[in-house]
C-alpha cells in the first residue's frame, strides 16, 4: 500500500489554485469589500504590480466599518498591510505554517521567480491539516 504524504510535506503551490483578486491602487475600502464578497476570498491585492506591496483583508474592512468610517470614503491603501510576508511556491505547508505563526498573520503571499502567483491563508492550511487528521483516523 503506497504511503500518503503527511499534510506538512505538501507544497504550497498545490493550494494556490484559487484566483488572485486585485483592486486598483486608487480603490476604496468599499471596492475591496465588494471584491471580497464577489470572489469569496479573504484578502485582496492592491494594484497590478507583479510583486505588490499592499494587501487588504476582510478584517481590515471590518475595522473600518466598526470604527464608523464610510468605506466608500476610505482609500484601501490607507488601511492596507504593507509589511507583507512571502513564501516560495515550492515551500512546504509546515514551513508556511511556521512562517505565518512567527509573523502572526493569516495570509501569506506565494511567489515563483519573484512574481506573485497566489495567496495562501490560515484557513487553507487548516483544511490540509484537518484532512491529514481525517486520513490518519481511517488507518
């Protein structure tokens, strides 16, 4: 019987199949909220650069709304994370999980040859680890 690889040894590139969602550099938080809702993602890249420097998450949107600000009047770049954390597409799930934990983040940008190819979320990694647990319960 062939062995099933552990969840931690899966490469991140195998998890980044979802589309990469971007909004224009001059977008508002309302534009970001619409992109998040329309595409069912948790984070949106700001701008068109191959290696972007800003990311807005659903939590950033919630902070704007909770503070009583008008999302249509707040520029997305003003609430965006700019201290982005990256990993290589061939990095393992275990290494990505450690990187996310060390930086206390929920989204990790994935690159290949210096170009953004996807985003992996803590939810994505949790799904991989949960599947691994389910398989080990079957043995």
